[in-house]
């Protein structure tokens, strides 16, 4: 899951640190907002929805120069949202405030936490699973204090007002420990790290694209010694199927299963001119096993 920052982001990191973007008090980093803070929102809500208009309007009103990046997941897809949230954590520069606004039912408790120089606000509904898996020492706090919610009790605020107030407090530089009591065991979904055990490759589907192709967390190095044309048996829960290792979608005839290392250097599962996820009921979060067919 870890990736190196690009040279551009490295230069941005250096510039931000030197300019005082991040200060350190004891073991805890505190975000010091600049004239143009950076906010990334990961959500399943449409940009023009009432919820997002209210949240973005409040943020813009308080921080007119803020730079906002908007990333939309599939509706109610916590697994995809968790993947996108972690990708933002890995990819964006120091000082970024990250907000996960993906909460089916709108009834979860919400948490904040600091990972290095980046602050995160999200529902405690497993949305932070991949980040907290990669940063296991991160301390989380429930968002409950009236001081970070515009003077209101949590239950007095609508969904959108709660998110707007908490996000603005995070952008303004409030330390995460000031949001409420510690959340010692955040909710998470089961994680299957990519690994080779005997002759079986273990992994998990991170993301399903709009064509039904499933991108896994299995990296190139676990597949590099296996020749193109090899046929695998793939299992996930009660599903069992055959899939051939190729170089691209077109490595197999139309309608056939194929797996290959994509441009991000992870194993992708697909059907040539077909929808792998829909046909087999495999989507983000699915834990898989691969072993060469005899």
C-alpha cells in the first residue's frame, strides 16, 4: 500500500515544512494553517447535493482561499471510500486536511486523528481501516466537544452542519486531542495483506472501477516469477473460478477471465470485454486466494 511521493510532492513537503506548515509539540504534530490550506474530501455524495453544497459553502465562507479536491466513490461503498482515503493519505502533501464524508445511515460516531502532518476526519464506520492498518500507532479521538462544533452538542446538529463545523475546526488548527475522548479501538473491516503462503497468493480487492475490473493489493513482486499464460484458480468466499495471467485485457479471447499487473503495479482481475465484478459478485473488500491450477 505504501508508495513513494513524486518529486513534486517531495519539493512541496520541503517547502511547507520550512515555511512552518507543521510544528511539533512533544510527540504530537499540530497543523498550522497557511493562507491557502489544502482540503481533500472523499465522499459518495454528488458535488451538487444539498449535503455537499452546505458543507462546501461553510468551508468556503470561513476559508475563502482554501484549495479543495473532491473525490467521489460509489454510493455507500465504504470499501472503495477507505481505499481512496488511504490513497489521499499517501499521495497528498504535508498539511493536507482529509475528510471522509461517506456515512450510510448517517448514524455513526465520528473520529479525528493525525498521521504525521496530515489531519483526518471521518466516520467511525470502518472508513479509516486502510490508513489505521498502515499507521497502527495513530491515536484517534471522537468528535464530541461543543468547542469544535460551533458551541452545539453533537445531537443538536444536522449531518451536514456537524461535518461543516468539524472540518472547519480541523482546518483552523485545532489539535485532534481537543475534539473529544480517545477512541481506543476504531471500527475496521477485516484486512488481508498481500502475501505468499506456500503456493497460494493471498490478497484483497481494493477498488472496482466503472467497468467492473477489480484492482487488488497484490503487488508486482508476488507475481513476477509466474510466466504469462499461467492459469490460476481464484477463490473468494464461495466463489471459485479460473483466470489466466496475461499482459493486458486482450491477452485472452473476448469473454475470458484475465489477470495482469496494471500501470499501478498491482494485480488486476478482469474479463476481456466483460464485467468481472458483476459476473462473479466480487467487489472492493473481497479477500481472495490464487494458486496455479494443476
